[in-house]
């Protein structure tokens, strides 16, 4: 659709410019200025549409490599990084570290991580209490209302050193807090517009 829009648009622009060139010269300047503004406005709208289509195409590519659920796409990254590097990598790809908002989403992330990275057991997710100990927020600093702590291991431990959260596939998707500088695989999430 977008591929057809540009040629049609250019034909219309050229036709209108050709049509305006046959008018008397007194009105040509006024019409030409108005048409130039219209053309600029239409070009701006076209570029916005093209950029939007590029974003959607990139998101579809991510969704094809990962999974789609809860109006989001998820993608596991198997190159271990520390928490902040992992989040920066997700942001560079147009997303953030995944933040499960309920048990269903958490379990889908666990199952996806288990399938996509067999043998891996721990993944960074977008939950941390870096700013204030015990006050867990997502990567956008919004408070978290869903938690899936591994209570059998007395998680979270509450130490100031362990401020970033890991989803453990080995512990059936339970969470534990960890030192943010630890190297872990991670899961990125991308919102579907």
C-alpha cells in the first residue's frame, strides 16, 4: 500500500504543477505558494506514514523471531549482559526488559524462555529496587503490583547489593533479586501498536 502511495502522490504533484503553469502569471505566485505548502504538508504526512510502517515492520520481524502475547512481543536474548546493558540493548531494539504484569504473562514468559533458550535457567526482567530498597518498579519507574517471588528461598533477600530481578526458569518462573552487575540472559518486550 505504501509503495503505491508515493508514485500516485508524485503523479498528482506533477499534474498540479503542470496545471498551475498554464495560468496567468499574477495568480501563479499565490497559487504556487499555496500548492508548495500543500505539497510540503502532504510530504510530511507521507514521511510520518513511512516511518510508522517501518516501525510496524521492525516489530513484526521481532514478533516472528519471538512470541506475541498480551498485545506485546517478547524476544529472549541469549548473550549474557548485566542488567543495565540488557535494558539498553532492549531499548536500542525499540523495547524494554520484559515486565510480567500477572501470573499468566509470567508463566508465558517462563515457557517461552524455556523453549527458546533450552538449558538456560535465569533471565533478567524489567523489575528493580535500585532507587529505594524494597520499592520495586519497572524500567519506566512505575510501581509494580504483581510479584512472583521464590518464597522457598526467602526472596527477595532485601540486601542493598541485590537490586535487580531475575525470572528463574529452573524455579518454575519464580523471581529472585540479584546483583545488577551479574551476567544474565534476558527477555525484551515490545508493545504492539
